[in-house]
C-alpha cells in the first residue's frame, strides 16, 4: 500500500470554527499561481465594491482577482505571499459597508447552467484549486473528451490542517447539491467523495445528506500520507492510473472547498473572496479554523484568536509541515489557495549525515521514483532526464523517512530547477 501513517496533530484545531471579517485593510497580492504579470484594473483613490474585479492575469489561463471588502484603494505595498516572497499588493481600506455589485443579489438555480455558462461563471468568479494547487478550476472542465467520473478530494492528508474538514461538516448539503448539479451539467456518470476513514464527523455529515443523490458515492480511504495527492487518490478510488492528467482516464478531481466556492459562484455569482484557514501549531494559544476574507493579514487573525504563546524561536509554515513553505514571520496575506498557517517551536537544525544507501526514500516514494539517485544527480541535466523527476509531488516523505537526516526533497526540487533551466517549457507536475 502506498503512503505511510504519520502523526496528524489535527486534534489541535478539529471541531473549532470562528469568523474574522473586520480587517481594516485588505491586501490583494498581484499574483496568480506563479504569474505576476497582471493587468491592474484600479488605481489609488478608486472606490471598489465587495466582489469587484481589481486585477486579472493575462496569460492563457486568465483569472481575475476581486476586492473582498468595499472601500477605497489607498495604494500599493509589497506584502508576504505564501510562497515566501514579497509581492506587490493592492491595498484597500475597508469602509465596513459591505457594498456589493447588483448582480450578486440574484439567486440562481445551480443545475440550470449550460456548460458554457458554467465555465464562464467559474472563470469570472476566479475559482481556483483551494487545496493548495491554485490552478484555475474552469480549465479542468474545458475538455473535449467525456468526463466519466468526478472525484471530490475531501482527504486533507497534510498534518495539522482541518480547514476542509471544518467546511465539509458545515456545508455538506450545499456541497452535495453542487456535485449533483455538475454531474447534470456535464452528463457525468458518477461522483466519488473521498474522505479519510477516521474523519468521522465529516463522514457523518455527508451520510446524513446523501440520501437522494444516487450518483454520488462516499468512499473511505486509508489514513495514510499523501492520500490526498491527486494521482494516488484517483488510483485508490477508481483503480485508474494516468500519465500526466486525470482527464486522460475521464476523471476530474476537485477539492471539497473548491466545490463550495463553485456553489457560491453558481448560486449567488459570488467570486472567491473568502475561505477557511487553519491557524494552528504548538505555538498558537488557541488553534482554530477561521473564515476570513481573502487579503487579510494572518498576523491580525492570530491576534484575534488569542495570539501566540511566544513570538521568538518559532517557525511559521504556510501550508502543512510536509509540503508547506517556511516563512520569515506571520505577516503573510491570505489568498484563495492558502489553507493554513502552522506555527511550531523552532527545533535545532539537524545535521545531515552521509547517505547510507538504505533505500528507504525509494520505498516510501508514492511517485515510484528514486529520490536518492535524483539527489546524487541534482545538477546533471542529462542524467536527470531518465529519472522521472517531474513525477515528484513534493510530498516530503523522502526527507521525513531518511535516517541520515538528508533533506532529500530539497534536492529533488533543485533537480526540477536544473531541468527547467534553459527549457522553460519543461512540464512540472
Ligand atoms: S521524491 Fe518527491 S514524491 Fe517522492 S517521496 Fe520525495 S518528495 Fe515525495
Ligand atoms: S533514505 Fe536517506 S540514507 Fe537512505 S538511501 Fe535515501 S537518501 Fe540515502
């Protein structure tokens, strides 16, 4: 069986929920995925409504960014983004009037959309993969081939994070209604909601509401990491394997929070301007799932839920400890694809020893590649070409398991960069 059992630490924030919706300022980082070449649609002193488009990416997969409050654009500032870099951001001063654009008052029947209307609505609402992928969702449905199975990823396998779990328990009815509508709009045969077998409350919430949805199946998957990785999940719940993308075998995968964002877009024309973020870790006084406006500073949210136990000798990680990015501080801005901030006690730097060729990293690798060989050849482009480096999902298991404390995953990341050098079209998984 692929993946391994690791400590979840989810008990810290499980079954918690609060709302923080009064930030004085909102910061909209001008970035979509890795694309920072955006068209900015507002200027200093402009008044914006909540939900109004303020910027748009220009590329092939164009996606807009929206104001999450009503108020005045007071300028631009560099703010910390969850990938650890400073990104130019639009600053909006909140007038707390929550003024919205007229079209958001309409309530629509979500199953009555045509395919074209569905795609257009998702595109305009800026719906992205909310599990951390940040990939525009409409593209997954913009396919010529038939979609046979819709897989809903409610696994949330990364330790500490309980944001999807919190949303799913509260909104199971709306999520099921949306899945059913998507099945109808795209004539999809069935949907599978994948949940970890020990997420009892979430399973119960879906079971309570699933009654009349005969095409939707709830599947319990083993509590192993990285079960939420798209490739492993599709294989586990459908038995199908693919080369590059799940659509090759007629499968579309959406994260459960993304499905709820689709619900709000279809039902109310509401863009993606809020999300649940898990603020947790042993250095947070009261770990909590918090519904926040996109653009809120996490530092403010931490203060709101009671602060940190201490503010030095800590480590802040955007996302979980396995796949996340270590940040210099907690002043990171919430974006639609950021699901958690984990604050932990700083540990002493572990000393790397010499590789003992034990092969453990190869045994645990869910991508079935050879991390130790990639590590050895991380600067040698020709050698790397035969090692399927881009199958790596950056799950971190090779580093986690390594008895020599070698940061194997970091070498694999560097190997990806080596492959990308002089070859910008090199496909990264
Ligand atoms: S090589 Fe990549 S996929 Fe394999 S264990 Fe390491 S991080 Fe995970
Ligand atoms: S797990 Fe560590 S020590 Fe063992 S082969 Fe892999 S890199 Fe070497």
